[in-house]
C-alpha cells in the first residue's frame, strides 16, 4: 500500500507531501491543475527515466520519495537476493541534480534504476489515459491472460527453453553457412595444399639453395682458387708442406744442442699436422662440389618454385610455407569433419525442440484454464456497467513456429450489441465501451494478482450518468481488496471515495504552483456540486452532491 508521497522541486510542485489510506481514494481538480504531474512524480520512484527539464527551479535538486507498506506482499526474498534491507515500511527515493544526474535509493541504499523498476512492478499498477488503447494490443492482451493465469513458473521455463532452442538453432545455421562457404573453398584449398605437398619444402632449404646457387655461379673462380691451393700445398718442389718439413728437420737438428728449442719443435710439428688436415679437408670438399651444369638448372628451378609460392601466399620468409601447408591441411580436415558437427548439433536441436514444445504445452494449458474466467467475469462486470449484451471471446490459434511468448496466439474479441458476433476490439467498441472494458479487465486482475495498489487515471472517459455510478461501485468493490486511487472527472465516482484529494493551482510570489489538499466533508460537497453544475454551484447541485455522498 502506498502510504505517502513527498515531492520537491518537480514541475509546478515546489514542496508537497501526501498521505494515503486504504480503500478508494479519488483525486479531482480542474484540467491543467497538475493531476498528471502527481503521476509523473510517482513514476519516477517506479523506475521511469528522469528528465532535467522537469525541475521547477533549475539550480536545486528534485526529490521524490514514496513510502509503501509491503508487509502483505511477501517480498523478503527479493530484498535478500538484492542485498537490501527489508523494511515493512519501505521507502523508494529518486533524486535529480541540477546537472541532470539521477540517483535511486531503496531504504536508503543506492540501487540501479532497473532494480527500482523491478521492485516498483510489485507495488503499483498505474493505468494512464493513453494506456486505454493498449487493450487492442496483442501483447497487452497476452499479459492480461498470463497475469490471470499466474503462470510465472511456466513462463520462465518456456522462456529458458526457447532461448536455449534459439541459441542452438543459430549455432546450427551459422555452422551450416560456414560449412557451405568452406565447401565452396575446399577445391581451392586442396589445390594450394597439393602445391605445397609436392614442393616438400624443408626448413632452411631456401637459404641453403641460395648459397649453393652462389657457389655454382662462381664455379670457375672456385676451380682456379682450388688449383692454386693445391699447388701451394702439394707441388713437387717448394710446397708449403715441403718447406715446413725442411724447417722442422733443421729445428730438430738444433734442438739436440739447444734443449730450449724442443717446445718450438713441438709447435712446428703441430702446424705440420694441422696443415696436412686442412689439405685433406679442402680436397674432400672440393671433390664433393658438383660442377654439373644440370645441377645449376635444378637449383634455379627449385628456388623459382619456392619464391613463386612464397609470393603467392604473401610471405616474408620461405620457411612460413611449412605453417601454411599445415593450416591448409587443418582447414581441409575441418571441412571433412563439419558434417559430423552439424549432425551432432541437429541432435541437440531436436532435443531442445522437444523440451521447448513440452514447456509450451504447459504454458498453453495454464492460459487456456483461465479463459472461461476471463470471459465470464468481464462480461458480468460489463453488464453492471451498462453494456447488457456484452460478449467476450478469445480467439486462439497455433503459430507456425514458436515465438518468445509461446506457440499460441490469443486475441480478445468483443461485442457490445445483441446479435453481433465478437470482433476485434478496435473494430467493435466505442471510446466509452473501451474504458469500461479496460476497467472490467483491471478489476478482475486486481482481485486475482498480488498488487497492493492500483491507480486509474481517468478510467471513466466516455461514460456518464447511471453507468458512471455503476463504475464507481465497481471501483469501490475493488478497493475493498486493494488500495485504489482514481483520478476522475465524474462526480458519481468522486463521491465513492473514502478520501477525496483536490488538486489546484496557486500563484505565490508571481510563480504558479500546483497544490493538493484532502477535502473535509463540507468541502467535498462543494467540490462535487461544482463537478455537477460548474463553478457556480446551485442549491440543487449541493443537494445532489449530498445525496451522492450518502
């Protein structure tokens, strides 16, 4: 139950505090006095977006604070889950700074706007004037059925299974598309792989071939140099080895007399052995060198092929051909295995679809169960509201494929005239009939759901006389079960209120302000008389107002 509402610096309201009680409270006032401002302020603490332009004084903060008695709503779990202090008298507060920054609080704890909106949905149902036409909307009609069915559990299970089904379906479609694209590329990948497979490139091969190519290109110089080397090392007369042997012999001869030459003798002997090894190694390496012109052609062709594939794959280093070869092999293998992955996903999709349809069946059943109640109760209320031949029907059809809301489409049909079959509401109901239909639906939901407070903003549009009186009775009966606040322009409904609030404008210091006060019994008589006869109240209007109040 909404206990109180405090508003500071909002639109035309400077500072206002209102206390509310149980039962039916009515709010009246001249058009433009600010009744809608009250609703706008209340919507702020229910999670609607803030607008800096709503500040009355632009250099001061706007504060809207609503206090609710939530003892009967069993919301302890909600507070525990969101780590909030649970107070039976809970306070929701919004603050809007001059800079436009907005802050939200629940029981003095800062919270996100989405969390405040989530809590607000448990506390109040506000039916604004523009929402009357929502009765024509398929989504709104389905929410009415779901609210009456109290099928949150079934709806949650269905939603979870639907999201799972859609996720697998999207993955399957993506994989199939990728598979098709990959298969279109397969022949090209196989050709590229075959080229690299035929090349059989080895790491470091390109560098080794370039060195060999350089050697082969300079073979004449290499041969000439080798001949010079052999002449120096192996000529019959005066070769380096012969001279070194002669030197060694002379040193040996002197070392017999000069022992200190023994070390030099050993060193020269080592040089002779090393030089002989060098001669043999040079001879072997030269023997291994292939001076065949065909080898030169083979090396050139091999390097040309390596360079061609390196450029084809835009590589900086020829060794990267090995990695490209491996990646192509993996792509080809993936294409060959993708059919198995698709088959596995199809199995998962079939299983998810089976689960989805089972949950959809339960959801549909929960909705179908309440359709007779919806039809009968709304028709009864409409008959009380002056539509004696009111008929309601719900057209149910199965969708071609599951949607996020179920596998069925429900459409509420209405007829206000005898002998006329129920049709789409937009095609069959006048403005006044739509207002009464909305009230009948809301009255039924108000009896069934757990909301503590319902607010109607001019639900009585398009009605008058006896129908207005009956509408007031319906509101009064609903107010016995729920706190009900009705903004009205009809005296018949205003007279039904347990509390009567009057909204008016007042000019203070050359500034217009919206004010609100609760009327005494005598003030109510005068206000209702004005609603009956206009600003100039007559004795007859006053007497009529007294009768309405009695």
